[in-house]
């Protein structure tokens, strides 16, 4: 088990970033990239199919050839978003090894990085659940629940191992995930607070929520 909660112990790994930490530009098909930009700026209901087509340099029939409706664009975008997030979280946990605190730090860092580097996708995913139709909404909620269960299971394992002292593991896990998701509403890559500093600060806050090092 890791000892202490000093700042140096909370900073992300210093090895070259790769795998789940590796972020470049989002690899989205042109219609989805156009839809993302429009939804992030104006919201789903404030965006027309004609506007998305124009942003993608396509005619409306040309856009419909790829995605038959505005709803299919939203669903395609959110499915790619959640597939990416879940894969990164699972890779981070696997790489961390069996100790709950290492897994906890890894999944928190992964969530934070995703909501910094895929900020627009995460923002649209959080704000447009209400716009999903009934055929896809349960699938999307299922993806979100799967992500939350990863955090829940690690926190419960930490409590069982005596590493975490929180009396409310379910509530603490939910608060940690909510804190990470919230980054997408305010963080800017060119802002005063850099990604690594934000991760270090939020790891300290997350550890406090689960009661690591409080005994």
C-alpha cells in the first residue's frame, strides 16, 4: 500500500504518456465532428441538420447518406464518446495492479484526463441525455452506470481492505465521479491551471473523500 498523501505522491506518473493517457485530436468522422461543434455551441435542439451539413461541407442529402437523422448523429457521437471513456478507464485500472489505492488513483486520473481532453464530447454527453430518444437512452445510461460501477467497486474494495475509512462508500464514489465529470464544464487546456496540477489537486480531494490516509 502506498504510504503518505504528500503532493509528490499524488502527481501523475512521470513516464512518457501513452495508452490510456495518450490524447491527440478526436478521431471523429467529419459529420460527427461537425455535429459535436454545433451541439457544444448551441445545444441539440438549437442546431439544425442544415447547419451541421454546412459545417461538414456536405449537402443535406449527402449528410443523410451517412447519418439518416439528427438523432442518429447525437447517438453516434455519444456511443463513440462512451466507448473511448470506458476503454481508457478499464486500461488504467488494469495497468494499476491489484491494490485499491493504485486502482483508485488510476481511474480518477483517467476520468480527469478524459474530461479535460475530450471536454466538448463529455459536455454534450452530460447535457444532452434529455435529447436522446427512448430506443437509445437506456443503452447510454447503461454505459454511464458501467463507468460508475468501476469507481464503486474500487472504493468498496478499499474499504474492505482497510485502506479507505469512509462510512459512506457508495456516496463517496458518486461524489468522486461527479467531481471528475464536472471538469468538462470549466477546464481550459490553455488556462492558468495545467492538466498535471489539476490532477494532483483532485487526486488529493478524491483521496480525502474516500478517507485514504485518515486512519
